[in-house]
């Protein structure tokens, strides 16, 4: 199941619709970022039972970060480290590599 706009809004505790366009863009950007970081050649990888929940959590966390850290002009120095997303991307990369190996074994 892909993360919906409503799920993102619930996660961020947003009731109104004023930011819906921006939030939808953040969801798309987060999905694209994670898929490009992990891989896109294995069909149906992100909807597989052992992957979907990890992927959804990563998308939700990254889209939330995009929303919460919108400005590059802040009065304090910030270091952008998104540990939940980075750790999940690492897990997804491992699952992706395993799936690629399984597919390569089936084609030989």
C-alpha cells in the first residue's frame, strides 16, 4: 500500500487542506528519492509483502522531514541527518540485492 496524502497529514497532525499540494509533492519526491537510492529494476519490489511496510515508513518519514524542514533560512545551524530513512534505505538495499540474486538464479 502506498502512503496516502491523508496518512501523511495524520502523521503531521494537519487538519486543513491548505498545504495539500505541497504535501502531495513531498510524497512524490520522497518516493522517487527512496526508489532511486535503492533501485527500480526489480518489478513489484516496493509492493512485496516483506518490503511494503518498510518502504511506506521511509516515504512517510522523508515526506514529513521535507515538510518540517522547509526553509533553508534558519537562525541556527542545522545538520540534516535523517536516521530513520537512512537505516530503512539500508534495509531496502539489502532486500533489493537479495531479490536481484533470486531473479538472476531463476533466469540461469
